[in-house]
């Protein structure tokens, strides 16, 4: 729920702007303040040595300086915090515009987004302007106090020179260092305020470092009588039987239930299509099997074992996923199939077998397994990317074939030819895994062993596609008719 409730721009802001401040500015500011402190102490000691009468004016100088610093540090810190927070919407809007530039141009909405951007940038500049105004105010007052200090030093030196307590050379030396000291006092004050404003970045990063880890959140929400297993058994999952019993789930505590007493049973090895209107909870039903979100009630069993008894990492290693948007990392084809940090043994034979199943073997032979994939897989077509992700999901790991395969609209963004290939791989006889696939394109619906129709977060209809299509009053029949497929 952290990623659902936190805008991406805020996360980028923390790891970009705030980390840059911590790495570049904070260490330099600390060293700079240490140098200023030593310099100021030396200059102050020299002035007091030759003109001890200056001590009389110290309370008049120190008390106002303390007051200025007390006000400046609070105001500068708060305005810096406002400025830092105002960066996040700018980053979020920039990411949205980049990802949706085609739609923005198609609908002629450039002016609206330009105006929106200018408003966000202006709001971001408000915090910066306020911070600069505070600094200028402090500099003006510090300069005036410095002049008072310099005047007091001059008067003390004149008195001492008149009484012939110091020579003219010493008089010039004291006035020189007094002039430097009043500037050093102002720089020191502003440096302290600047250092504290930069520590706002440390505060913001520390806030993220104290966030609960996903594993800790799930363990806290599990009932106390559930004993976590050290590791998943080597034989698990063996059949791929899935049982969801009276599951309730909401994304946030104050939101309504997304899944409301969801229950269904899937035999091992079945190919199951999950269908329904938009917003009925299909993707959420897939997500809870990976424990991407904690459930508030109910039980999820795979091969008769409650998945809440396993550590997240062990559970997710045992289940394969094909997402709607193919995700490829910068690296070779081999590393994208096997994984750079995978502990599972994947042989060359296993890789080629998976590539043959998705009909990419000829393409990869021409390129080689060590062919470098660019960021986002841009040097491959969308269909090839999805087929490569499918190969990654079905590849044999550690001598074991996948037993549970989840597909969240895996063919929604690819052409019909690639769509046919993906369905043939996932629903073919060679794939012995239990497959749960969210379907919007219903032309392949009869290839499934079972169909689950969802509505309002619960199952409203289930059965074989052949039986449901024979019933003209069934929800599946209505969905097929609405989609124009017969």
C-alpha cells in the first residue's frame, strides 16, 4: 500500500534531490563550518588580547546574534522543507507527461499540461523565494550587528591608543581582524542556518529508512497462532491446487473492500480464465496469491498449505508471473531469463527448451544468448518482449517445472499473432502448471478448463466455458456477446 499511497515523484525526489544534498552538500558544509569556527576563535582571541575592553560590548552583540539565529534556523528549515515537498509534484507530472505524451498530443492538451507545469514550478519557487528572503533578512541584521561590533572595537582601540597602551601597528592589526571578525560572524551564522536546512534532506531520507519492510508488515498482520516456516518444502508446490476461502481485502483501512468473501477452488494443472467487468477485483485476486497486499480475513492455500506460513521471498520464488507490461532489464537475453542473482540452477538446455516453446529459438540463435538488451527492451518488438517474459516464467529452474503460473492480462498490449503464440504456450498440453489468466480478449476462452467470473470483489459464476456458453443467461455469455465474439 506504500506504493499505492505514495506518488512516484515523491520517491524520486527523496532519492534524487535529497540524496544529492546528503552526498554533496552536507559533508562540505560540516567541514566549512569547522574551518569557520577555528578561524573565528583565532580572530576573536587576537582582538581580545590587544583590546580587552571589547568584552564590555559582547552581551550587546551575542544576545541579538542568538535571537537572529534562533529565528533564522526555524524559518530557513521550514521553508526548505516546503521547497523540498514542492519538488515531488513536478517530478510526478514530468513522468506522467513523458509516459502519456502520445495521448496528450492526440487530444491537443499541450496547453493544459504546460499551464499545470508552470503552476507547479511556481509553487516550487515559492519555498525557494521564502528561503532566500529569510537568508537576506538575517544577512542584513547580521551586517548591522557586525558594524556595531566593529565600532566598539574601534572605540576601544582609540582609548587604548590615547593611553598609549597599544602601538599604532597593533591598532591597525586589531581593526583589520575586527573587520574580518564581523564578516566571519555573519558567515558563521548563515553557515549554521544553511547546514540545518540541508539536514532536512537527512530527515526526509531517515523517514524512509524507518519504514517497515514488506515482510515485517505481513508478519505483524498474520495471526499470532501462525508459525512461519523457515523455508518452503522442496516438494512444494507439487500439484498447483489453489484454494481461496472467504478472503476480504482492502487497499487502505478507510477504503471499501476490494475483495469481499472471495472463494474458489482450482484443481492442480487446470487452466483458468478470470473474467469480469473493469474494477471487479480480477488483478487484486492475482495479487493476493503473491501476497502483494495483506488480506484482512480468510485463507489462501496452495496444495493444502497456507501461504501466510511462508516467508515472502520463498513464496514468490515458487510462483511464476507474466505481467501485462513486459519488463526486461539491461543485460543479456540469458540474464533476463535466468536472473543475475538467481540461486536456482538453470541449464543451457532449459533455456533453449523454454525459447523453443515460445517460438523464439530461431530469433535468439541469430542474436545469441549474450545479446545485450537495451533499457526497457527497446531493441526488441513488444511481442518479442512478452514472449521472452513468458519464456522466463516457464523455464525449468532447479530441475523443477513451474506448478503455478499467474498471468495478469499478459496479452493485452501485443498483436494477435503474438497473442496466439502466448496462449498456445501457456494453455498447451506441454505446460503442466496451474494457470490463472486474467482475460479481456475472449476469442481463446474455450481453450481453458475453467472460467471464473468476478463481480464486486466476489465470484458470481464459475464452470467450464462450454457449459457456460450454452446458457444464454450466463454472465460469460453476456461478456462474449458484448465483446462481439461468438
